[in-house]
C-alpha cells in the first residue's frame, strides 16, 4: 500500500502528465495548422523571433524554482513567495529593456519587430505568477496550475485556429499567445487568493531577494546555457541559411517537446521527496536515484522505438511537402533526447548537494561546443548538421561531462547503469515508496 505522501506525489505527477499530454495534443493540432497555413518562411520568422526572445531573455532565469522551493522548506513560505514575485518582475522588466535595445540595434522588418515586442511583454505576464506556481508545486498542488494552463491553452488553440481560418497575419498568433498568458495568470492569482486564502505581507526584503538570486546564479547560468544551445541552432540556421530552413527545422524542435513530455512532471513531483531522502540517508537517496534514472531512461527508449516507427507516417500525412526534411531532423534529435531522460534528476541532485557549479560549467562549455559544431556542420550539411550538433552536445554535456568533476563522477556511473535494463529488473521497485 502507498503511504499518504507517496499518493500525493503520484497524484501530483499524474496531474502534471495530464497537463503535458493535453498541452501536447492541443499544440500538435495548432502546430500542424499554423505551420501548413503560413509556410516555412512565415513560420520560420516567428520561430526566429521566439528564439532570439528566449536567448536574450535568459536573465529571468536568475530566480530558479528549485532554489525558491528550497527556501520554502526553511519556513515562512509567503515571505519567500512575495519576494520571489518581486525578483521575477524586476528581472522581466530588465529583459524588456534589453529586448528593446536589441530591436534598435538589429535591422529587421516591421513585422519581426512587432512579434518580438509582443513576446517581450508576454515574458512579463508569464513571470508574474512564477512564485505562486512554485508554491503549488512545492505543496504537490500542481492541479491548480494544470486547470489554469488547460483553460488558457484551449482558448489559445481555438483563437489560433480562427486566425488561420480567417487568413490573419502571423502576428495575430502572437497576440493570441499573449492573451492566453493573461488568462492563465489571472486564473492562478484567483485560485491562490480564493481557495487558499493566504495573506501575504507586502514587504520587500532585499537580503532575501539577493540570497535567492545568488544561490540561483549557477543554476541560472546552466539553464541559460542549455536554452542558448537549444535555440542557437535556429538562430544560426536563420543567419547562415534562410527563414524557410528555420521553419522546417523548428517543426522537429516543436515535436521534441512532446517526446520529452514526462521530464518536468518527474522533476517537479520527485524534487520535494529527494530533499527528504537526502536528509534521511544518503545511501537510500542514491539507491532511489538509481531506480528513477533507470526507469526514466527505459521509459524513453520504449517511446523512442515507437516514435521511429510512427514518425515517418506522422510527418508525411500531417505536414505539407515543404516540411518533408523535418522527419530526418527529428530522427537525429531523438538520439539526443535519450540523454535528457537519462539525466532527468541531475539538476535537482546538484541543487540539493550544493554542487551547482558542475551544471554551470558543463552547460557553458556545451554552448561553445554547440556553436562550433553548428559553424562547421551547417554549411556542409544544412539543417541536418544542426541536428547532429545538438545531439552531440547533449551527449557531451549531460553524460560525458560528469566524468570531469570529482563531485559528479558517481552521477556518471548512475546514468551509465541506467542504460542497463537489468538495473530495473534487479531492483525492488517497492523501495521507491
């Protein structure tokens, strides 16, 4: 029988998976219609603007969710929550200023400038409820986020399909994205104040904010680096090839979000429990770490086998001939995704143990490797070269890099053992509970 806490973890995981599955299905329907309607060039312009927005907006990552939850565990949660919101809003405003400066510097079309500006505003709206979302996740109440997210996504999907049917400009899609973010933010605020009746003391504590940001820096740099090398492909394709190739490549990037659908639910649901395991017994902690890593790795491998069979039919039947090369890119991206699942608990582990510099250094190096590989491979192999660069970078940064730090060598062996199915068969899975 499962104990009460384990049931909460499991239910929280199911709610997060439900959210991701619904989002994935809705996003696929929208992606297929939007991409086919606007074509690779227009859709590529939108993805190019989105990639630049994400890369130059990484400053908002300097308040990390894991660090916030770690501070929740120390008590006085509402004090931490309010100052988290303040920190995120300030960083979002700085991101807006940086984005506007970028628009002044670069010479792009008026359409691109408007898309980019709307995405900058969307960043602020999204980050308004970051602290509350961390609070819900920490208390395994992700159901509240799921409800808000699904209402917003459903509204967004309907409005985007309407925009396509009425042949509106691609800019209308960005307006819809911003509107759906406002809906989600409003619902989350409502749920927090209505159902939890929490009274927050509105006192800005600079010391606490600085402490959260300071502790978040290694994780933020690591996350920023990961985001940069994930989106560098699109930026370099846009600058070295053209927007049409960006559009074709981005289809695989979007589909990959479905492939890695279980990553965030696993991380969010397991993290509070990992904190407890680490405090209770490190031997028990590493044993459970091994079991979860093995399960996650083989969850992906089984899914990847199905994807290899289904993907060619899926791409050919749902996307226009203009996107035919996307399936080849996807097959290569699938290889790199193995290491994402294999390292599913890696960032959580280094946050708990305090060795976040390992993440930071490995991800910074990964950025330079990815840029170098893109520079060498894109001229020779086009978007296929960009996909190879990403897969190789993921292998080196998420797996091989563990060998070069004393504090991460044990994680290398855990991840390596995770590829062996016997490590699941030999383990008593009941020990997880």
